[in-house]
C-alpha cells in the first residue's frame, strides 16, 4: 500500500523539484553573501578576502542621523499600504459578488486588474503629469471645485498618502480576483440555510461570506506582514525627490543612495540583513497570532 | 490515453527545465568561484613578484606589435562597457557597437572591440559599480575618481607606467604633459600610472547665463548686469506673458531638483553673490568645492554666508512665481522640456547648453533666439565663476585580469591622432554632416584626449578668419567651424549651434574673457575624496539639497541655512575639513 502510494507520488515529487532547485540557487545560495554585512568589503578582495569588521557596518548605519526617520517612514508607508491593500480588495470583492450582471462584473474586474501590469517607471511618468499642480488633471478638478491646488509629489505631508493611494489603485484589482475566487468556493448550501433562517443579504454577508473568506484574509494578511520593511522601492524611487525625503525616503531608497551609488556594499548588506531579521520576526509573530486567534495554519 | 500522453509531456518538459536550471547553477557558481580564485591568485602573484604586470604582459608579450599603431596579428579581442548621452543620434550605418572607429580598430589595429553593455550615462555609475563587484571586469572601462581610488587600493588595476612609456604616441604624451602634467599625475598612485585621465585641465564648465533674446526684446528689456536686474527680468518673464498666449504659463529662471550641475542649476547664480557651491547628484557628495580662508585653511564653499544670501534671493523669486513651482520634482530632462516647450526664459549653464537642449529651437522657429551672457553679480562688477573641470574626475582603467592592457593605449593613440593629430579627418572622424544635421563621430570612440584649450583656440582662430573672410590659415577642423559660421550667416538656421559656440557674443567669447581676466575659481582641494566624504557624503548631500530646496520653496525660513551649516559640521563636515587640510593637497 505505502509502496503503491509512493509510486503514485513520484510525479508530484518531480514536479516540486524545479521549485526546490530554484529556491536553493536563488534564495539559499546568495545567503552566503550575508557575510559581507560583517566585512569592510573591498572590490577585488571579494567576500573571502575582505577584512572582517564585526558590527561596524551596523554601528555606522545606527550613527547616521537619518536612519530612524527612514525606518519610521518605511513602517508608516508600508503599514498604511498593507491596511488599505487588505480592505480595498475585500470590499470590492464583496460588492462585485453582489452584482447580478455578469458582463458588468467581468468588465469591472478586468479594468481594475489592468494597472497591475504597468511598471512603476511608466506609471511614475503618468502620475507626475496627472498630479502636477500647474497642468495636472487632478488639480484642475480640485480648482474647479473651489479647492486649493495641491503639490502632491512635492509636499512632504502629501507624499506618503499619494504613495499609498496609487499603490492600492495599482494592486487592488489583482487581490480582488483572489478574494473573488475564495468567494466562489463557499458552499451555496450555507446561503440557502441562512435564507431559511430568515437572513437578508447583509446578514448573509456577515455570517456566511465573511467567515468563508476568513482563512484567505488571514493568509494574505500574514504574508503581507513580512513585507513591513518593503515599502515599495520601484514606486518611491521613481516618484520621490529631495524635498520629500523627510516623509518619503524609505530604507530601500536610502540604502540605494548610500550603498550602491557610493559603493558601500558592506553597509547596504547590513541594512538588508537587518530588514530580513525583522521580517522573519514579524512573520513568525503573525503566524503565531493567526494560529492562536483564527486557528489558521499554513504548515 | 490523452492524459497519459500529457503527463509524459509534462515530465519531459520538467526534466528539460531541470537541466536548464542545473546548468544555470553550475554556470553561475562556476564563474563566481572562478572570478574569486582568479583574483586570489593574482594577489598572491603580486606578493610574489615585485612587478605586477609581469603576468599579463608575458602572456600577451609575444604578440604585442611595436609602435603606437602597430597591428595585432592575429587580431585580438577586447571588451569594454559604455555609457552614452541619452539624446545621442546615430547615422544609419553607425551604432555605438559598430562605427567607423570599431571598424578601423579591427582593420588597422587588429583590435576587435566589443561592449558587454551600453547604458545611458545616468545609469552608468551604478551599473559599473555592480560590474566591479562581480569581479568579471572588461578589458578597460571608465570610472569616476572614487571608483578609481577603490580599485587602486584593492590592487585591482594593471600598472600602465611602462606600457604608457612604451606605446603611447608622442601626441598623447604631449597632451598628458600639459598643464603641469595634471592628467598624468591624477592617474598616478604611489608613483605608478594606474588610470588614464579621461578629462581634466579644462575650465570650460564655468557657468554662463542664457536668456531668451526674443522674449527680452518683446518686453522691452535689456540683459541684466546685476542680480536685482536678473530678478526683475525673471519676474517679467513670468508675469508679463512673453509668449503672448494670454495664459500665465511662463517662468523666469530654470532650476532642476538636483540644484547643481551643468544646466538648470544654481551654481552660476550663487557665483553672482561671490558664493561658491557645488554638490552634484552624480558626485554622491564627494565632488565638492573648497575655498581658502585668510589663514590658508580650506573651508567648504557651500556653507558660506554668500550662499545663504543667494538662497534668500531664490526664495524671493520662487514666491514671485519666477521659478517653476514644481522644480523640486523636475529632473534635468524634464527641465530641458520646459525650455524646448517655450516655458522658461533663462537658465544658467555650461558652454554646451547651445548643443543641448536648446540646439533645435531656432531652427524650428526662426523667431526664437537665445543669447549668452556673463553671470550677473550683486554689484554689477564682472563676476568670478567657479569651475570644477580642471582636475580630472574620470579615468580609463585596465583591470589586472586584462590580457591586453596595452590595447586601450593603442586605441587612444589611434583616436587622438585622427581627431586632433596629424591624421585628422574632420568629416570622417569628428563631425559628419548629413542632410544638414551634424553627427558627432568623435563621441563614438571609447577614448581620445584633446588639448584642454582646443575649443577656446579654435574660437579665436575661426572668428578671426570669419571677420577677415579668409579661412586659408585654418586647419581642417577650423575650416569646418568656419564653413558652419558662413552657412549660418547665409541663412542656414540649422547652424545656429555653431553660431552660438564660435561667433562673436557666443559662449567661447565669454569663456575667453573669464579666462583672460582670471575670473575663474577652482577648488582649493585637488585630491581624491577623503574617507569621511565617502562615508558621510550621501547623507550630507541629502541634508543640503533638502534644506536648500525647502528654503527656496519657502517651506522653511532662510535661517534654516544656519541650522544646516551647524548640522553639516556636526555630522562629518568638521572631519572632512580636517582630512582635506591634512592632505597637503590644498593649493
């Protein structure tokens, strides 16, 4: 019996192999490079010849006056992104689920999904035009409605907001589809039973739909927590400028300027390692919380 | 049945994918360890033999042809990498990889040149950093001063001292010996020549003021001699509708978000106050201008009170609407669009501004005209402008791993001889004119040098000949410029660029006056970036650009400058000054 099932499973194991090899090469292999974080990395001497400096790179980053501001920006922007990025697609999915007209539902679904495929390099060019205080359509609209024109990308109080809104706009269509898939998996019998018990649409949503979606919501929320220190390099790098560094400069852009353009690879790696450790802690924590409170297990 | 077939196919596909992945893996690890062990063996070779170039020279030794332009037989294969200007235009049969130079290197020198990658200049710095770290370096490449230092300290560079002595042509040697041999000295580390200076010795980057002449006439104004007149004119450009379209959409002075540099920057404006500030984006906070105080000690230009005064004036102009409200998010190419779409009336910039971005404006619309002026000053007296072009800040280097370290010297000989030497052929090697459009062929060779005052001298010669109507005393290149001036005078508007460069009232006349009257100020420090500049430069530049931008935009009061000065000293500036003063390279 076990022999037979083993035989049956062989194709499955083969199928998982490429993924494993991929992970080994591209995720575990480069981890050797972590050693650079503890070195005064010199070109040419390489990873094995450079001088070991212990925690000097970390101390250096700690000593920079902007580090804490940058960490704060990173956390603020990404927490807002995670929260908004959870709520928007759930609400959209619930609303779309109530739509009877299939054509309309499909059209909306496709339309909100489209921005997901555009790169930030292209979008940043478009956004700069659209949000321009002098010639942009958004500000023309604001002005016509009697509001003051707002320099969205140049004012530090607005910049993080714009980052969150545009990021959610770009990505929520994709997540909506994930939630719609979860919705279609809910057993119709549950709705019929709820109707028999006298539940209206609202009660059905609260008591059947949402609990049915709970596992996938918890899963996506848990996974996204690991990204708390990834506030979106592509997006911010293409849209920021020195005047919004105070609220818009995040760890990745900071390290890019500090490490890559100046060739301080040890420092850049140290910050990368710091990010990874924090992410690991957060993922473990959120996994534990999900298990404790939602009784949800990934593994 | 069908599904069984499918499974089989999937299995085959998977196996194929696996082989590819496995191939990838061995490849990447293979090349990596190869690179590491390679550098390892080299460093051990270095300790073993006093002459580091012995190994590569020996391996290629049998094959190196004598003379500056001797031909390799059999031909050799040489690799490099390249950054190009974003707006570069090619002739139909020329690309950066395949042009008159690469073809002749192959046929005449026996050198087949291949570029491993080509990117726009603004991405070059990061890309070359990554290439250097990968250890897989091409046979020669261009680096900035800081990268040159890093590579030299890491012992990565081939010693070119003897090769330069043996293979460089007399002309190249002569140019390297110019100006107290500044090119040679800048590339020398501990007495050995490790890098060939790519630029330097030139003062042509000093700022000039460019003004829309047609707008100025329309508003009945004259060119500003003082800062106050400049501010007046800028506000007039913004408020008095110089383009007569009835919409308030024009601005007086163009600035981009990086604040410093060769175009749409504040350098020239600050010079007008007797202040000297420089900290460009590409310099990562290490390309700085230092002055000397009364005691002969180096001080940093950007924190002096004159700079504060200049910022105050800029804030005033911003408030009056003379500076674009979005300048803080505009990069240089977006700023250039503002000019070419007729939105801005003035910009400070280097001598090349007529060649880009305003080069085609007059041709497209004959009513549009830009004129060149010296910088206005507070008092109206002639101003002293800064120049950072004297000391070389980029170098061609050859890694030790190169099998043909002398190849680049041959390329340098060959190109220099044909661009500014005895084998000069302007139409073929320098600038080719097709259908009235000029193509810069000289930009396609990876490396050539020219005497630093070359353009300035041509200005004098060509202008003289043009006034006399007699080009007989000019050499071929001078003749080209002469013909371009004549063509413009006869109504060929496409030659406007050359009119602005060479003619009376053009950029080289103004630059010539700066030079003759000794009104160009260079940094007092000529050495390499100091350790604190490297470690703190980026953060300090952030601080500076942020503060300056906020002051100009009025979101911070002018006194925030004093706070910035204090922070600069506290966060590393003091150490930088100490290192600079201790370097012995303050002149």
